[in-house]
C-alpha cells in the first residue's frame, strides 16, 4: 500500500505522529517520508531515535 510512495505526515512529532511514522517504517518501504512539525527539539529527538 505505501511501498515506493512519498508520504507526508503533519504533526509528525506528536504522540500519534510518532507511532504512525514507526508503523510506516516497520511495515512498508516508502520512497520518501516527510515529517512536518513546529517543535525543533522534538524533531531533533526523533531524528536521533
């Protein structure tokens, strides 16, 4: 379903967005995953994880 697709997630560093992102990366192989968020610290922490 999401294999080889470009996916845009808004609010990606919130509780739902983080779980959604993990699920996508564990179950599918997207071509590109773009995560938008207003919080720089949460973006940094998510990038490290």
